[in-house]
């Protein structure tokens, strides 16, 4: 049985190195299983000598050492390994010409690594210390679809175009206006057409360093599509985008695929992934330790298999329990006690004006907030939180408010353990361990990734003594499982402690899983916004989906919401009956 040993060099404490070496039973019988690396004074583990006793795992800093036994029939050599005792990736997804193929998996499981290998940015080492040769890779994948793809990559008979995950780094590499940046990569001569489709025309003369995250994302997508390529790779194209923009980008990416062109996408928004792709690969394993790529599946089946946590074809269970979406009736969890109410709110912010109808939040309420970017959702939340004051109107509140902002502060060099002291003392099991934060406590805040920082911010918000919790885009940077974990945590927390919650987000599946009522924001982005509701879930979703001309159905197996194909029989029937969204 192959065994892999991974040392997280960020978490591992070098002061424990000698103790680990002394405790190892293989070392004690005279063989060098655990040695101390002279470069960083941390340990190296010889996987061939390791017997998997688990002593070092249990006695070291939590999460710093992982020893994993892999079934013989599952894998042989890894495709790539990040150094000795580093992350292992097994198998590769393969682009399919004429199709949009998705990759679904947790953060830290190898999705971006796979894209970099397939796009030629990273030459894998097949578990060795040096880069492998294409001949070795081709031989390794002989008889599979990967063989043909790698041969074309080796012979440079295919050209690839790649959109990276971290679009916020683009302004550091590109200079000038949006138009000049895109003109430099326009190999198709389609700048005017693509910028119109992606609604970039109004910002073409803006400096690339002065645009928002959502605008930067669409610029990156446009730059990728403007290149002449046979294969297009998009790593998390929906980040920073509102639901309307996500749908527009999804249609745009779908249209790139034809008989001579393949498209591959990594995406965490399951509704958008389902809408955008035809086929799907699943990556499973243990975050930061190893990832295994499944065989290809249809998108519907692949997502349902992922939610079930069991790969029947591989006879592999990668999650303890299935994730299901209950078809709930129109019932209210909230109690009759009003926590906060408002009426006739108006707020002028520069050229933008916000107004709201009257509404109220009850004890145990969980209210989702939907609307386009730049339409006042965050401004409204700030009014309720007391961060800003309304120009006119009343907010009647005698409640304490805890607010998680949309943009997270990451410059602090304070330890996570100190930042989360209240959460650790009061809710260690319920919040800290549920969010997997026990492995981050010895890290500094400014060393955290976007997803890690988001989970810390959610824990910080929930740990504060409050009656009303306001969370602005808590799903950002989180993978599918983390989003559903956060949803369940919020629901359980509000129910157990009798609190109320409002959540702004763009992931409809996340809000469907979490919310009992909805507020819908209407208007014109950057000009005016109007808050309506809260509505019962079905009424609120119907109001929102009508504006998008979309209808939703529920998957019969998992219960998850899915977008109906425009113009399909079901789409036409639901629109005719006014049932744009099914709650049951």
C-alpha cells in the first residue's frame, strides 16, 4: 500500500523536530525515517521507511504532519509533487474539444495545479525531484485521452489561453488603460465585440489600477478570450461578479467551445458550474496533502456524485455524509418578536441614491439579500449596522449588531489565536473547529489566504455578543463544501441562541441552502437602488428571477436548485404559471 507523508512547513514548529525524530520507532531501531533538514531545521520524512504509526502526527502541532495510506488499485506515481513531503496530485483532467468541461473540488486539492500543467505553465515531476520529460508523461498516460492531449502540447500543435485565479494581481503586471491592456492581447480583432458582450465599454478608458474586482474579473476573461487559442482555461471566473454578470459570463464562455476549441473551467458556484459546463471531473483527497482526479462524468451526475460523497465507479468514499437540499414548504423559522424594523429609509452617497420600503427582522430570522453589484446592498447593511446614518427615515432597534464587511482587512501581523480569543473561549467546538480554524491559530493574519481570512472573519463576527448578525458576501473565496458548512453553522447558531441574521451574497445555491426569507434590491447600478422585502422565499426568488428571465427546478436526486434551459418546455411552463422558483 503506497504511503504519502506531507509536512506543512508553514505550520510545523522547528522546536518539535528533535522530539519527532526521537519518538519515531523506525529512527529508534537505527533507520533514518525522520531527519532534520539543515536548511529550515524542520523535519523530512522518508515515505518508504515510514510505517504509518501516527506518533508524529499526534504529537506535533495540529495539522502540521499528515500520513496517508492510499489503496494500491487507486494510484501509482503522482503526476506532480511539490517537493519532498509536499502536496501530491494524482491523475489529470483532460479538455474535450467542442465542450466546456468543469473541475469541481475543495480548495487546496490541486485544481489550479492541474490547470497549470495542462496549460504548459508547470512541468510536472511525477513525484521526483526534477521535472519530468514529456516522453515520460506520455508513456505514463499511454492509452488514455491525456496521452493525445500531452502529445499535442509537446509538439506545440495546440495553443492555450489561461485566466488565472488571482485577478487582483493583474494591475501589478499590466499598466495603462483597460483598452490598452486588452489591445495588446487582441489576436482575434474582436476587441469591440467582446468588450460589448462583457459590458466593459464604459470603463475602456479607465486605468487598470482603478477598476473594481468585478470589472477586473471581466477584463481578465476578455483578455483570455481575445487570444487565438485551441484550449481556453478559466480558473474561478465568477469571483467578484453578481448573479447577472455570472450568467452573462457563463453564456460567453459556453459560446467559446466548438469542434476545434476546448474550454476548461474551475468553479465553486454549483448553479453556475451546472449552467456553464457539459462534462465534469471531480478532485477529492485531503486539502494541502493530496488530490486525486476522478474519471469524467456528465455535469449533472458529477455534481450529484460530489454532493453524495461517494464515487461508485472508483468505490471511494471521500465524505462522511451526503449533502442534500430539502424541498421545504413556505414556512417561517422566525418568531413573532421583532428584533429591528425600518421605514422610509433614504441615503445619498455621492451620485448614488438608496431608498427602502418598510420592513422588519424577527427573532431567529435568516434573511438573504439579492441584487446586482453597485445597487446598495452593502450600503443598506451599513445603515442597519449603524456604520452609516440614513438621511431620512427611521430604524427602530434596541438590538446589538455584529457586522462582517465585504472587504476583509488582512494587513495585521497579529496571530489568529489572539484575534479569535472570544471565539475560542466561548465557541471553540461550535465555530472554531467547525470552520477548521484550529490549524490556523499560530499563523499571522497577513499570512492567510482569501478563504482562510474569510473563515476567520465569519468566526469573529459570530463570536461577538449581538442580537442581529450582518454578513456581507461570506461565501467569497470559499469552496463548495466550506460554503455549505458556513450555511449550516449560521442556521444552527441562530436557532440555538435565538439570534437573527442577514446575509448578502451572489451564490444562489448558498442562499437557497441558508435563507428563509429574501430581500431583493432593484434599480440601476451606481445610480439608484431600492430595497424591497423581506419576502417569503418563493416570492422573493420569483421577483428576482423574473428580472433575469430565468426559471429554476429542483434536481430529483439531490434537491439542489438548477437553472432551466431557456426556451425549454419546463422553462415555458413555469413562466406561464408564474412559478419561477420551486420551494417544494
